[in-house]
C-alpha cells in the first residue's frame, strides 16, 4: 500500500499475536483498524515498538488533510478523539481504517494511561 500522505510505502508490522498495523517507511504514519487500535491501547509498550516515528515530523504531516484511504481509495474524514480533542486523525467510512501521524498514537495511549491514573487517584482519595 502507498502512504496517503507522502511518497513512502506502508509496511506491515506485527506486535504480539493480535496486532497488525501498516507503517509508512518514510513519514512513519500508522494505518490500522479500530479493533487493532484497542489491542494496541491494551498492549504494554506497543507504542514504543509501533509508533517509532518522530512526533515533530508527524505534526508536519498532520497539517495535510484531504487524503484517501490507502486500502479503498475513498476520501478519509478528519475526526478527533472524543476524549482527547487535540488529537486529530483520518478515518475511512468504508473500511473503518484509521491513519495516525507519527507520535499521535503514543499521545493517545499516554493520555489514556494518565486519565486512568487520575481516576484511580480520585477514587482512592477519602471524602472530607
Ligand atoms: Zn508517509
Ligand atoms: Zn478504507
């Protein structure tokens, strides 16, 4: 598959038994399906291994929109994460594929962990 954002090629990477993503060999953007994204959020260290791109470069590619799905060639929608509205990614209405620029998945996962920690701390604090 060709990268939708740059002249690079999307290469297949696997992590554990359930995770298969496609990562661009040039801009290091990640293309995956929602069920895989859930597994990636669950899997310890997956962001280090899979989201190995430079977030600075990822931010430059984040400016690019109006891209087409690398899988089905239909225009992708620009959507933001419900919980972390600063994270924008592209989503395909046809195959539900998602494209994250380098660093965006780490951002998504890190914030998810931090939210969990905050919830935990809040839950443990005694009422006064
Ligand atoms: Zn690329
Ligand atoms: Zn698609």
